[in-house]
C-alpha cells in the first residue's frame, strides 16, 4: 500500500479533528470534512492537540485541507468516519456518491450499529470496523484534548492499514476480532449515560461507590444479554470484561488502586451532548442492549431506566440533570 493515500475524515468533530490532526502533523495527506464553524476555528487558530500524557502538538491550518463539500471524498484513498451513529446513513450515501470503490472506509464510531450500516450501504467498498478507546474534549479555538488513554483498533482486511494510520502519539493496532473489541468498548460506554445524568466529571463519578454500583449493575445486565447471544466481549482494559463489575463494587480505596487510569477530570461525550442540547447515542448503546435482551427474554430494567432518563433529559433541552444514584433505582 502506498504511503501517499489521501485520508478524508468524514464528519470531523472532536475525535475526527484529533485523529486527523495527529495524522497531518506527521506528514499524512489529510482532509477534514467539517462544519463551517469548526473550519473557521481551525483556519484562525490551527489545531492544538493536547493530552493527559503531556502531548502538546500544534498543527498549522496549512498542514491539512478543510472542506465543507462532500465532493472532497472523491480524492480519498481512506475515509475515517467519525460522525455519530444516527448520522451514519447520511454519510454513507455521500461516500457511495463520491468515493471510489477502491477506497477503504473505517468506522471510528461508538457501538456496532455504525459499521453495520456502512457495510450494508457500501457493498463495493472495503469497510472496516474500528474502536477508539479514548475520549477527546473540545476546548474551543481549535484545541482538542485527549483525556484518557488507549490505542485505536482497526479491523484487518485485504490491504494493511494499521501501520499507515499509526504515528507518534497515535497508535493503531490491527485485529481480526474487531467485533469482540467493539463489544468490550460498548460495555464501558454504557457509563456515558450515567456520567451525563450525574453532571459530574468521570473522576468525581467513579470515586463515588454508589455510582460505581449502578455502573456495575448495568454492565451485569449487558453481560447477561451478551451471554445469551453467545457473544464474547474483548476487554480494552487489563481486566477481563466479566470482572469489571466486581472491580466497580470494590471499596473506593481499593478501586482507586486497581483503576487509577480511569480517574480523569473529563466528562463523556454524551454529557457534552446533553449539556448542548444535541442528540445522544443512547439508542446505539443502552438501546442496543435493551433490544437484544428482548430478543432472548433477558430483562434489562436498569438499562431501560437509564435510556428513559436520558431521553427525558434530551426532551427538556440543553442542560445536565445532575441526578443522584438513587434516582436511577
């Protein structure tokens, strides 16, 4: 594979700007397909990419191409899809309309629905699932901060990809078991809704054993659903997925020793979405578990309660509900 394949980041929000910016900073030919507001910020300030690990990378606007025109997809050798799950069908239509069939399409999105939508809509393309373990916080004026750790996983295929997408500060690993990896991430992402409902930072939330017990109970429901479907999630943490609920229930002093890397002052993307009055990905997370539980007769009352509360908060408009764990029982 040529190291000159142009990369288009389709729907570059926080994750897309961070990943695309890191690739551009290390010589990759990158186009960001972005909204006008984001393009204006980057043109004025460039991209500043920072991280919990001390990363501080300045990327001049001239180092990449900014576009609001989906026709830019016609030049893509690789398309990194970073839109929210609900927008996947729309971006898939644009990819089908503009992108050469030889292009590789990579879903760097939450849940499993997005990659499935892309595969169905793009049968002639090489569509790969992916998993981004870290979260990125937008700080405005072109600054994006990676608040948590982990390497990106991308499904292997007929052409190697991980090496080309790996640059200093951004490691991409290929895997032939992307479904298990994505399920492992989905289990952890079930906490996105709890964090949004709490109104707390992840550190504040995870230092509260009451919230951790809710998270553990929700994961236990999801693990029962996956077991009924014969699905074996692959953990993106040092712990097997089945042990994470047990760790969550530990007394706080023990929990902090085991899970120190999880304690970040960031909030989850769903928290920022609720705060801004934007649609959330609750249907691709809790909603997926609820639907699969119904198929196999596995009860998911807590996931249903969390989903209902998030949708009620969405209906009320911008703002966080600032709930207590007792409100979820």
